[in-house]
C-alpha cells in the first residue's frame, strides 16, 4: 500500500468514526496550568445536564488529566470486535463516554512523543474508539500550537474551538497565539469564544466580594482585540480544588457560582452550534 492509499484509508477511517457525532468541539489553551481540562470536564457535565449525549476525548498526549478528574486512572480499557476491527470501549461515568491516551501509558513514565508518532496515536485513539451516537464530543487538547492541534484542525470536522485562559498577562499572551492558529485562513476553524478561568475569588462568608488574585481584565481585553466573545468568567472555588485533588469531578448538584457558570457556558455553546 503506497502513501496515497494509506492516506485515503485513514481519511475513510476518520470519517466513519466521527459519522455518528453531531458536534466536535476542541478545547485549548496557550499554556498549561490554566484549568483547561477542568473546564472541558465541567463543560461536558453542563451539556449532559441540559440533556445531551456527551463524550470527552482526552488528547493531551503530554499530560492527560481527564482520568484523574474522573477517578478512573487505574481502569483497564476493554475492546470488542466489529466488522473485523478491534474497537476500544470508552468508559462511561456520569452519563458520559470518556477515552484518554492516559489509559494506555504508564502514569509514572514521562510521555516522549515525536510529531508523527503523536499524530498517528491521536488518529488511532479516536478512530478505534466505539463512540456511538453523541451530540457533543469534546477534545481536551494539549496547550500550545503543536501537532495535535494541527491534526485535529485539518483532519477532523470540528464544529468549533473554545479557548481557556486566566486573567494573567502571560496566559493571555500565549492564548493569543493559539487562537490565531485556528483563525489562520488555511485552517479557519470557527472560534466559539474565550473562557476566563480563575477570574476572581469570592469567599462564602462574603458573597458580594470579588478578589482578583490573578489580575483583572486580561481576557476581556483579548476578546475585544481578537473579536471573539468572552463567554464566561469562572471564579476560583475551594470545592473545585478539593474535587480535582481527590479525583472526583465537581458535582453539578452543588449550588455555587462556578457551577452556574459552567451550566451557563454549556447553554451558550449549545446556542451557538444549534441555532
């Protein structure tokens, strides 16, 4: 099989694996540590809460966080045969389907991937997972503008991309490059908007107070500069930190500012993609 036949077979495999999914949404950031995976997980829960069938594909091949967030780090992936092919069965938790590159690597070892290896692993993971019918599949991308982003943007029918930043100027500077990559005329993926995570802190005992620990106005200024919508400002929450640390994603039953923010974000994304 020559290179052109291999590419054609790969394209057909991608098309078939994604054919039962209505919307593919990439979630990215300019740098690590801004809470991109936490936003992805809670956005998925928000979409599920308003009635949609949702999946999460953790394609952050250098630092997969989704297994930890959902407390499924040590689980073993099962597979089944279908039409002569072996397909991975995604985990189901809180009504969502979850697959991560982290399920296939030793969590104690550093993940060292060259570009082609990373892209091929991504395509294999996504194409050989039995997703079934979904309304939304969210891709938790690595930070930055590397091979994974390029593969997703050029080979998958993305409905749009969402970017996460903190108010800090360093995070804002890095996310600017990530957004501009997807806005490039050769890629041209719709930008759904920007999420400012860790926007402020409000103590429970002082519900009317806001403390801007990481600065103020950075993401808002960037949204105006790039002409994209600032969809939501997610506050810092002690409950969020505790649930992430303990390996259990925060429950949407908690009546708090951050949960209301994630449900609002889900509704805004849904309104943009289902006009």
